[in-house]
């Protein structure tokens, strides 16, 4: 394989990384609108929180697109720090939101729209996270790999919110959603530490 072939392969992989980020960005922008309607309709703190997670994912995707525009080491360090801060913000939000919802015993209404959107989001985000992990490894790009973990957290959070919404709708377990979010606090803190360690 010639140097030129290697450069063309690298450019294709880089283009794939950018497309994965644009797909994530587009999905989450649409998700903000869908989640706003679903959260208001159901008066659901969990759906509103998931909307905030989508906002963090939009920020992380924007950071990665910025970093992929110029693969300089300085940009990688700055991008990893920004993603680490997004993880910290997510962990703080989830801890506070879950504690408040449990403390006040807030009961949301059922939301078919919320259940449908979180189910679709979980599938899409797991697929995008896997693609980012492969592409980040192919590019040897820690920023894309780290942001892929942000996307995986988004998928896990979608699954937790979906489970909470489903348990609330079927069994009346209003506390299931905020309880599941506590698991994500640990994961988000661990990923933040990993991002700052680079």
C-alpha cells in the first residue's frame, strides 16, 4: 500500500467520523423538539432531563466536529477537556434531578410519545456509539472515542428513561426513572475522569 493509498483511507475514515457526528447532532436537535412536547404534555421531569442530555450531546458533537477539522494535539486536549466538562455537568444534573424527584415524590403522567422517542433514541445512539468507537480507533483519535462514550451514555440514559416511563405507565412505579438515573451518575463521573486523564 502506498502513502497515497494510506492517505485516501485516512480521509475516508475521517469523513465517516464527521458523518457520524453530523447524524448524532441532527438526531439530538430533532430530539430537543420532540422531548419538549413530550415533557410538557406529561409534566415529566425525566423527559425534561433527557432533553438536557440531548443538549449535552449536541455540545459534545459540535466539539468533535471542531476537533476533526484540524487534528492538532492542542485541539485534542482542549476537546477532551470540554467533553469531560459535559460529563461532569451531566452527572451533577442527574444526581440533583433524581434526588429532587424522589424527595418530593413527583408523579409524571404517561407519555406514549416519550416512550416511542426514547426507544428509538436508544437504538440509534447505540449504533452511532459503536460506529464512533470503530472510527475513533481507526483514526487513533481519543476525542472521537471519548465522544462515542458520551453517545453510549445517551443510549443508556434513553434506555433508563424508557424503562422508567414503561414501569410508571404499566405498574405505577413513579420512582423507577429517577432511581435508574443514579447508575448513570457513576458512569458519567468515570468517563469525565478518563477524558481529563488524556
